[in-house]
């Protein structure tokens, strides 16, 4: 027993002195994935970390392009999120090293392929179109690149800035006038390092039509001595050859016969010493693409003008409604194209008729539809083109008296909107034209409208007692007096004659009995009164004659047999004109 006890004590002594060589435990460390490949544009990903160590940490060698949600912790399980928010011009490859206690470090490989472009580069707009005359447009360049630049090889463009920096930059592009007939085209290149190249397409309209002032003549003042106010004093009473030379479809398309010298002689014999020739041109182009007028039509107009001049009559030749290409389009959208046609037409008309003396006057338009200052500015440009084109042809056109139309040829609109006149390098050779069909209820309305009824009777002493609802309720003598005196003050008194280019009243021949008699008498009174007041206020009256002899027409003459059809109206005009 004693031996046993001694042996046991010996064993305990050894255990106390030599506790033993126990093996160290290695920590565990695992991740759910060890390879991550991000897209060119970047993106996000995540992995699970598991360990039994007391703590762990991640050495992020990709910290300049890879963001981790956490890089260290004490939790045994963790979800680590990764994100890449940038592009790279070169491939990226890095290794994340994760350590935890005495665990074997875990490596995670992260990569991102290179991207062709690092930055965006945009322009708004990317297409520019300039007018022939030249104008300016703005573009906005937007980029997140540090800088950008524009390259242009066109000497006809001016660019407000050729370089810029990150953000939005407004750049003004200005085109000079294109004096050629061809459209100009170019491309602006906008570049920024590591950004997609950007191209801006630029076009500019050339001359719409070739120039027709091919034989300008030296100024010729012979037979052109009268300034506008002197010439106006020579015109006593005018007449319109309406619904003939302006008829769409041809000279006889609207029911009137072709004009003859004998008929013009007849008009002269009946008291008129001036003729207004409403004329169409647009339908007489031999080539619409070049706006070239047919030679035979130019010759025909010249022939009719000669009929008048041979009778010592003054002639106002215009571009009439003509399908409405000009007068229905006094707008910025049509301004350039219409000015081009206005120039082309008048260069041809003026050149062909250049040899006539001061008996011939040119008129820019007819009744241009204008209701506001913006439209008036466009109309003024049409008139300026007309003046410049006529003057450029030289010869007697260098001194010819020219007529420009007020807005809608309406007196009230003209007084309100025609603040200034176009420029003429020959002073005192300009007249202004208005028309007068007021009140329209009496002058032209042929069916009752929601805004008013037809008037059959006009003027003091001419109202009907038996048909009172057809008496004029406005626009009578006082209205005439006010309107005409306004034109006198604004223009005539300033040395600018006013042409009353059209006025008339429809003949309501469908009336019967006393109603017809009273209507015709009041109509004659209107024509006499308007003619008198026009002359009294220095205006030149031109009666509108459409050649019609039926109901709601206003022809004075039977053009087929050269007889007076409406003697009552003719007498009223002659009496009003003081003859």
C-alpha cells in the first residue's frame, strides 16, 4: 500500500511540474465568394463572412475605386457590401485581404474592365439651321468631364467660346449672310477626354432664287421729275381693272374679257385719269424653283401698261392677292422665303418695265394681313425688299414713285401699327396705300352674319322708313371724316401721299321697288361722299370695279361692248371727283 501511495504521489508531482504540451486551436475564417467581377459602369455586390475569431478586419487595397460597407468587426457572421461608382479607362484588378485571429487570411479578388468613355458629353440641340441673312442660335453643352473644346473649320460661323469646363455651358453660334445660291453645311466637333465625341450639324439656307438684276442701268431721271406729292396732284380719279390681270387661271378666268386698248380708251373717256392694275405673278412662273416669270406674261403686262400711258393715264401696278403667298403670310416663319420671292419678282418686273416714265408707279402688295406689331415688322421687311429690288435695277426705276400698303390696308390699323416707313435712298418718292370698305355691312356683306346684319341704306337723308332694320347703324359720314383726316395728319401733311387704292359698294339689284331705288341712291351718295372726302384730305381715290353686272357686283362698265353699265354710280364718282 505504501508503495502504491508513493507511486501516486510521484505521478501527481510530475503532473504538477509538467502540465503537458496541449496543441493550439486555429481560428476558422470563410467567405461566401472570393472572386467579384464588376461591370464597366460599376455596380454593387456582397459576400458573407464567417469566423470564430474574436475580431476580423479587411485590408482594402482597392479603396480608391471600391467602397466597402464595413472593414472590421467582432461579429461572428457579417454581410459585407461592396460598390463601384466610377468607370475606368484602364482595367482594374485588386485583392482584398481578410484576417481574423490566427485564421489563415482569406483573399478576395475584385476586378472591373476598362470603359471606352468615362464621362458623358451632350449638346442641346445637336442640329442648327440658320437663315440666309444670318442669325444666331444658342447651344447648351453639358458634361461631367473636366474640360471640353469645339473645333470648327467654317469661316462663316462665329462661336462665342471654344472651350469650357464641367457643367452646363451656353454657347452662341452666329452665321454670317450667305450670299450664294447653295445651302451651306458644316459639322462642329465637340470633344472631351474620355468622353464620346459629339458632332453638331449646321446648315444655312442659300439664296432661294438666282438674282434677276442682271443688267442694272445707270440712273435716268428723264421723265421722272415729279416727287410723290407733285405726282399725286396730277391724279384726279382712279379706276381698278379688277378681276382681270389678277384672276387665278388666266386673264379671262373670272368672267371678264381680255383687256384691249379700245376699252382703256373708253375708261379714259369716262372721266378717269389713273388706272390701278391688280396683277398676279405667282401663277405665271416658268420655273417655280427659280421664280422665273414667263416672258410672255411680262410682255402682256407691259402691253396693258402701254395702253394706259398712251392715254396719258397714270398706272399703279402691284402684286395683288396672287394666291396669298405674301399677304396671308406676314410671319417670321415665312419672312425669308417671301422676301426672296418678292426680290426675284420685282427685279424681273422692274427690269422689264424700266423704260416707262413717271406715269407708271409700282406697288409692293395688295391687302397684307397684319394684326400686330410683330406682323407689321415682317410686312415692313417685304416693303423694304420691294424698294431695294426696284431701285437696284436703275434707269428710271432709280427715281420711280413707289406705293407701300398699310397693314391690311385698313386705316385704323395703319394709324395704329405703321409707326415708321421703310428706307428709300431716293427721298420723297413714296406713297402709302389703304382701302375703304366701311361699314362692310353696307359695302360688301351679302348675307347676315352673327356679328351683324347687311345694311342697304347709308348716309344722312337716305335711311329707309319702311325697312329700318337695314339702315346703317355705324360707319357713316362722321366715321369717314375721322378716318380720312387721320390719314391726312399722319401722312399727307408730312409730304407722303395716300392712295385710296380700293373702295366700292356692292349693288344689291335683287331688291325691288322703293327699296331698290333708295338703296341705289344711298350707294351713289356713299361713292360721291367718299370720293369727295378722299380728295379733300389729299388722298387719291381708285374705285374698285370687278366687272360684274349682276347682283352684289360693282362693275361700272360692260367690258364686252364698251358701254357704261352703271351710270348712276359713275356720275356719283365723277361728281365727287369735282369733274
